[in-house]
C-alpha cells in the first residue's frame, strides 16, 4: 500500500516533517510512505489557466493522485492551518478536477506546546470533508504529539512510548480503512445500486472469439504497451504490461487529455489527436531514448470499419531487441527465406524500403503459416500454429 | 474614521473586492481604503531578507487605520490561502492587528455566503498571535455573489443594503469604543 505524506508547512525546519519521516521508517513493513514537500509549490492562484500551471504543481498532484491514501502532518499557525498547506490543498481540488475525491486521508500533527495542533487538525478535517474535497477522512483517531523538543530524540525517533503506541494504533486503523475502501469494486457498487453486471463473457470477432481473460493477457504479453484515448478525449484504458515504459495508474482512467498530460506537453498531444480526427493523418511516430534504451512510440488513429474516429492509441515499446536481431543479420535471412517462398524474385528486389519489405513479408509468410496450420490440422499431428510457423523458418 | 478594507482573495474576479468597493462608496462619511493582497507572497518563516515590502506597506496602512474590514472568500469551507498568508505575515515580525477593531464580511457564490470561512477567520483573529478585536453580533453574509451586484457594482437588494447599514453602524460604534487613537 502506497501513501503520500504531506509536510504541512513550507518552513525549512519542522517537527511535522520529522514525524512523517519517523512514520516512513517505523511503518516500512506495513506501507510505502512517500514524504511530499509543499515549499516548491507556487501560491495558489485561481485565475491561472490550467495550461500555465507549473510542473511542480502537476508533479505534486500526480503523486497524491497515485497514492492509495494521504497523510497530512499539520502545524498550527494562529490557531489555524498554515496558509502554505491551504494553498497546496487548493491546488489539489481546484483545476482541472478534485483529486481528493474519496481519497482516504489521515491527519497528524506536532507542536512545541501541549495543544499539539488540535485546532489546526480539526480545520484540516473540516476542509477535507467539504464538498470541494470530499475526501474519506479518518475519524476517531487523533495523533497529537505535543512538547516536540522533548518527544523526539536527536535521531528523529519518538521517545514517548505512549505516543508511539497511539500512532501505531491510529496508523493501523488508517491502513484498514484504506484497504476497505480500495477493495470496493465496481461490481460492489453496482450491486449496492441493484444494477446488473456481466461477470464473464466472450468477445466474438469475425475472426474468432476471445474470452475476456485471453484478451487481457494478450495485451499483457505482447512486447509493446498500448494506451487508449477514447473518442471523447478521455484516457480510457492501458494494457497491463509488466515493466511499462510509461508508468500508468488506474487513478488516471477516465481523465481528460488535459488532465493526464503535463500542461506543457498538451499542445503537441492535441495537435496529434486533432489531425487524427480531421483525417489528415493516421499515424505519428517518435523514436527516442527512454530509460536508457531505444524506444519507439507510435500514435495511431483508431478507426471504426467505416473509418469514423474511435480514439487514439499510443503504441510504445523498446526496439533494442528488434535492432539487435537486425544487427545479427536476422532480417537478411528472412528476406532470403521469403524469396525462396516467393515465385517472383523481382518483388523482393523492389522492396528496397523497410516498410514495403515488411508488408511484403507479412503478406507471404502469414498466408503460408495459415496454410501450414491448416495442413497440420488436417494431418492431425500438429495443432500448434506456433510450431508450424517455426517450420516456415 | 480611517478604515482599511482587505480583500480576502488574490483573485482578480473576487466578489469580495466588489463588496468592499461598494462599501467604500456607500459609506462615504468614513474614510475606507480598499487594500488588495495579490502582491503579498506566500508566508514562509524562512523567507529571505525578512518581511517583503507589500507586507510592510500593508502593516503600516493598518497601523495608521482606526479599524479594519476583511471580506473573506470561502474555499473548501475555509478562508483562501492568500488571506491566511497575509494574516501569518501580520502576526510574525509585525503585529498591526493587535487590539485593532475588525469587521468580518463575506460574499460567496453559494447561498450560505461564506459562513464557515467567517467562523474560521474569527478564530484566527482571536488567536494570541494576531490578537485583533473582532466585532461580533450581526453577521453580514452575502450569498449568490454572482448575481448580487448590478452593473455599477452596487448591491442590488434594498433589504440587504439596509442590513449592511445596520451592521456597519454597529461596527463603527464598537470601533469608536475600542479605539486607542
């Protein structure tokens, strides 16, 4: 379970930061706590257009959005929550959408005095429970660490055993709350609302049928990852491929194009989508280095059989393996093989460019493979298409 | 009486600015100056070079006033961070609010008119760091702020203006009684 722990002040030194760092250490077996700072954020400005929001704001929002729950450690200034923390929360709920919606949240605080930020904590809960934020605020537990200078030792550990016990009990309860809320499935929600749902089914294609499970696992198995922006410009789906180049999170599903891209990347993304919509382009590609390897990103217009626009798919994968195959002469062999199969040698000679060569190649061997499979089926000694395909090699 | 009227939001489109501008015109027997806070940076106790100039200027303006009006916006059931930041600056090195009579008013787009932000603001003004004398009694909460003003920026509803007159008169009496100057 992953938590974002927000240091509720922009001050250089704060016991509230030390408390979160202590929680990160102390609960490392139980949860992955990521301590987030707010001092890099600009002051909230509701007049600022979304496109001009800074990268710091975007990164902060991403970190909160992709956490299973959020912990606020809040100092108290003038009997209230610090302005810098109000500002950070304003960024979280304001534009383009509230990302605290239904987010499990916990409030903790440390002060030098004995009141231990009790007033400021109540305000944070009030703010989080407002319709603007509508977070799932943990109730019934309070982490109020007073007399900070005596409560922590120089290594940043809490010395008061009663305070540690209370923190453990409160955090364990928060983990349970977060777990319970995350396990609520779409089906649970539908059942609650007395709506029917499909549990398992097949998708019938003109070329055969796939179970939902097979469809999912195919997308997880192929070496390229796929993301889909639907026709309404919403991020609709991504393939659950291990070790993705672009790390996506289910919390991003159903976000608009505007929401799921950093503001500065938006104009380029929108230009691509618009060119797919107006039909001026069908594919855009970007070869680049990602995570230290050569990667190809291709954007395709996803079109219905009648040509109408269904969405944009982003097709991304490392091409190191393909390049190394090429460098070891792999495609030279295939070309030779194909010309062996082909009756017309001129065809393979004219395929000078890689694209047409590839389309020529897919033309011939695929048919062969299908034939091979059909033959194998007839012979009833080999029903595995993969084997017959490798025979072709 | 010299009054500083603080716009409790850094937004260019705040209806709270409209309300204060209306009050400064409407109550022309008093010397009301509307003060914007959009030049005040986010409070930071480690801010390089001490208090920034807009904070020093605002503090001086409040010091020289007999009373203060704050019109507060409400976001997520609390005051805007920009207003809270100003109050933090003015309770840090400088304390111009100390024993200063303060009237709280608010406008919001919703019917409640910022009631929760007013409660929070009152609590902050009463804290030992700020130590203002917040006037209490009637509460001026202007709801549906988007439609409450006419094209000249005047509050449309006569009953509302009458109630504002009553609140303001009570506040002036309170401020006179509590004024050291």
